[in-house]
C-alpha cells in the first residue's frame, strides 16, 4: 500500500447525486479528493504510469481528482476516495514485466505453410466447372 502524505491531499465535500433521497439535496456527502502528484515523490516511470491510469482524472497542473459519491455518508465516501487513490498509486508503482520476443519454430512455420496450401487448394477447386466439349 502506498504511503501518501496528508500534505499532498486536499478534501472537499460537495452535494452529490446518488443514493440518499431528499438527504442528497441538503447534505454535502460527496467527497472530492485532490492530490498533488508531484508531492508523492514518485519515480518518473511510476509517474508516467499513474498519468496513463488516471486519464481524465489528472489535471494539466499535475493534480489527481477523485470524486466519490456512491455512499450516503461523508465518512464512507471519504474512505472510498482514499481507497481508490491507494489502488491507483499502487497500480502505478507496479512495473510491467518485459516481454521476451520469441520466434516460431521451423515445424510451426511448416504447419502454417501446409495449412495455407491446403486452404488454397480448397479455394482453387471452387472455380467454374469447365465443360468437356
């Protein structure tokens, strides 16, 4: 789990849509979490992956904006937003494994050519039938 400093996070509670009935119109329960990504001290490649994963949630100023409004209470939405932030940062810290290039074997190439020849013969046999006149 990523260690995110509190100084990098700012929270704001908004009147949100979602469950809550009339309560939604009266109480600011939706949580908007803004995180200064530069304050996280990520490595450049991890920052690049985070920016890619965040997509439109990342502003041009380098702030990550997470909006949580799925629950009826501020506390639940706040916990949800922080959990989603942690998941996003953790996913960005995982370095993808490098792909090892492989070549098809001679036998695989031969099987491919044979199947192509067989298919070609089937298609060639579909031509117009010529009369023996």
